[in-house]
């Protein structure tokens, strides 16, 4: 549920006027240039040096840089101690950058947004990773002048396609991800017909590439589960209508598609009915390990929280004979590294033992994250590469 840097400006992306930041939107942080005025009923609360967020309520904002969780250090399980596991089909990272939001549409490459670095792809492929989720911003891909069913921005699509093709040329899989939270041009997406057409048009650009994966929409969160389901089903229909008949499709629920809230959000009541004529669809969920599951705090709850927060979602997938994909996960650093590693390893082991999770990807790589961003996995010196990669990730390749 992260909204770091300028992602939260998507809701006002085409308006040059300063507006109130919606609840849970970004209101401050290093290099942030957007509005610092929160919507009524919420307060701008400091989370870390890179991110302040509009939180419901009127609590006084804090300037504490981090809080160290107290927990008993637990040695992380290893792949050899995780019995009866099945390796993931897909294992990788989110390559963030092209989705960065600003008030400038279409914006300028290198100023308002950036595409992933081929060197980053090379590094992870060399480590054995085979999956890259590549977010983009819809308003740049399909400019508002023509609407979401209108023509593509030729330059943005060409540059985005180039990095997708680079990934798949390495034998890896690339997930195409409109990172818009089911919001386009400042309004909730509500037309299933328009959304289906958008996906028919977009999938048609990649239908001949078997290593492309279609991720319907990142983290819907302001709409009912039934609406999220209807839009996802329309997207599935549109993708298959484009002629893209073999590629995997990932669908996401409301409430930030959180694994730990999959049942309470209502997603579990409707997404069991998702239909794909080619039977190649998986449920994408996200899970962070801080207290509110947002991924914006540098405090991991406990050394066992990873597996605990996935348990209900895993049971639901098993009961509905569906496959899951953990599209975003990360862990925070303000604990002893052994305990943090245990939280990640425990989740990885539980997923691989369940038989229903087909993959996972880490948030986040990308060339524009600050070097000390606490979940950074961008090579060569991202914190996660140094402290988590060898202990809690590579053993589960």
C-alpha cells in the first residue's frame, strides 16, 4: 500500500493547481514537491525521511525518525529446513520509475519519470531472478485528451516496450502494471466497457510476446470489492479478446489487494468467481509487515508476522482452487536483522509449502529511490541487497 515519492499525486495528476491530499496520500518527504495540505479529517504524519502520509484523525505529526521494535531474535529458516516446499514459478522485483506521478502530463523522461535500468535487469537475472513487475502511469500511456480508450502516447509506449522487450530477451517474465489504484484522470474508473477496451488495446501491443504477464491494476482501494471484481473480469475479457491467449493474467482486489485483509475487505466473497477461458489467471495480493500493512514504516511487527499475515489468504486460495501471486512485499529494517530475515523467510517457506502461491516480487528496485530507502533492492548497494538478499531471498529461488 506504499505511496512513496510522488505516487499519491495520481489523483490530481492533470491539474496544475495545488489541491488537498486525499486520506492516505503523500504529504511530505525528501524531494516531495506536492501539496502538504491534507483533506479534512486527516493529518500529515511523518513516517520516515522520505515519506509523510495523510492519516485519518487529528493526532499531532511526529518527527521521530524510527522506532525499534522489540522482539526476540529468531534465526531465519533456510530452504533446507523448509520441508516439502515447491519452488516459485516466478521470483523477482518491482522495477519502479515509469509510474512516478507529478502534475506534469505527459512529463519528461528523466525529469518527471524514469524507466528501469537495463543494468538492474542484468544483475537480477544473474542472481537467478526471472520476474520483473514494471509499473507505468496510465495518464502518460493513454493521455487524458483521448481518454483511456484513446490513442497511446507513441514515445512513452515505445520506451516502455523497449524495457519490456529487454527483460523478456533475457528469458525472464515482465508484468505490465498500470499503477493507478483504479483512478484515471482524477476520477475512479467505473466503466467496465472502457476498461475492457483499454486492456484490449494495450494487450494487443504485447500479444505476440509469451513472456509478458498482464497485471490488471495496481491496488484498487476506494471502491467496493464487487466493483473491483467487475473491472478485473472486464480486463480479463479484453486481454483475451486482443489475441493474447497464452499469457498469465494477474487480478487485484480492493483494499490495496492486501493479503491480510483479503477476507475482511470482501474480496474473498467475489473473486472466487473470476473466469478466464484459458484458465491462466492468478490472484495478486500485496503484503507489508509494518503495523498497518502499508509499507511506509521502518518497523517490522515481529519475526513471525510474514507467515501470519498470509495464512487466511492462503487458506482461501486453497479452498477456491486458485493460484496466488505476492506482487509486492518488503520488510523494514528497524529490528535485529536475524528477526527481520525470519519474518521474510517464514513467509516464503509458508508460501512454498502451501502449493498455491506461484511467485513473489519485492518492492522495490528502481533508479530513483534514495540510496538509504529502507526497502531498496536496486543494485549495487540497495539496503536489501546487502542485508536481506543472501539470507532470506536467494535461498528460496
